[in-house]
C-alpha cells in the first residue's frame, strides 16, 4: 500500500462521506431509484443549491452519478467506490490484527531476550 495513487480513491470517498449532509443525501439515494434534486430536498430544510453542492462532491468522489432526463438531472448511488473503500478498511484492519498478534506473541514469549 505505498504511493498516493493507491490511496486517492478511498481518500476521496472518505472525504466525501465526512459530512453529515452528504451522508443524509446518500441515505436518500440508497433505496436504489435515481432521484432529482427536487425529490432529494423534499421534507428537508436544505436548499436546492446546497444539495447540488453536496451532490457534486459525492459525484467527484465517484459515489454518485448523474444522468440528464429532459430538463432535470437524476442522481443515483454508485456502490463500487463504497465497496472499494470498505475493502481498504478491511485490509487496514487485518494489518492491525496481524501487528497486535505479533505483539501479543512477542510479549507472551518473554520478548527478544
């Protein structure tokens, strides 16, 4: 896991997910059906401009895609970048588990000397 390019996609996803409003938007998109900005703002205190701004961040991270349908855009959740970020976290978690197991073994064996 060396080099910035291997980390750039998960980092972009984590950065995009680091906002409560964007998580709320993702939750609304998680039902699987592409939605318009009007539908995404319905029942919230968010303006269309605010939701648009957050959708652009999510789209930039690859977590959301938009398609034009007539005069409006519809936004849909892209699951693969989220799965890739989860895989990254699983790899990091395994590295920590391995390091802790080595430390435990080292301590239980009385150290190096």
